[in-house]
C-alpha cells in the first residue's frame, strides 16, 4: 500500500464562457494527465458546476490541486470538502464524465467515498452541492 496516499474533493462553479468544446477538451486533458500519473477519482460537470475527487500520491495530488486546479480560470468559488490522507482508495481508475455519472459503479464509488469521509458539519452542504449531479446522498 502506498503510505503517502492523499485525497481532495471539491465543488466549483464553471466559468460561464465555457463551451461544450471547452469542456470536452478539459476532460481529455484531465484524463491524459491523471491516467499517466496514477491519479484516480472522478470529475463531473453539471448545471454549471464541477465536482471532483482526486486520489493518489500526496505530492502529485497536492501540487496538481494547489498549483494548477486552484489557479485555473475555467472555474471559481472552489469549495474543498475533503482533504486528507487515506489508506484504501475508493476509485480504482480515473474517469471523467460529461454532465453526470454514467455507470452505476460511478455512483456507488461516489457514495462510498462521501459516506466514508462524511461529517455532520458537511452533510447538509454536501447534499445541496450534489443536487446538480443527481447524486442522492441518502439518510444521515
Ligand atoms: C474543474 C477542473 C478540474 C481539473 N482537474 C484536473 C486534473 O484532475 N488533472 C489535471 O491534470 N488537470 C486538471 N485540470 C486542469 C488544470 O487546471 C491545468 O489546466 C492542467 O493541469 C494543465 O496545466 P498547465 O497549463 O500548467 O500545464 C482541471 C481544471 C479544471 C477547471
């Protein structure tokens, strides 16, 4: 097991000027980098919002998030909900999906990830933030 595994999960508002073409090329870029750097997780886009989970080597994930994602003009109002070390990854491969999750497995992974990391203080906010993606967080 990798002892330096780290996860970050956030929501953000997509820039209003992004076209479908921009979103598609962003997703290609994300898949290429993450798959070649053993970063797992998911990126969703829906109703003008992004939801992303990153799992991987601590240095790679933190550098990617801090140096690139946080400074990317394609989104704003980045709200980090989870940022911590983990023992077992939930996501085995990187998948970035357009609009909403596509496979039942994606939903299962997202729900397990959120349940594993959920605290009372984030629960209500998470439920609201997840609504654009059609992800039912379920009972507390
Ligand atoms: C919502 C969002 C999520 C992103 N997620 C990733 C990601 O997981 N991996 C990645 O390599 N780039 C991601 N990017 C793109 C990076 O911010 C950055 O553009 C890319 O890493 C290329 O950086 P560079 O232009 O400094 O080479 C994301 C951008 C946005 C807007």
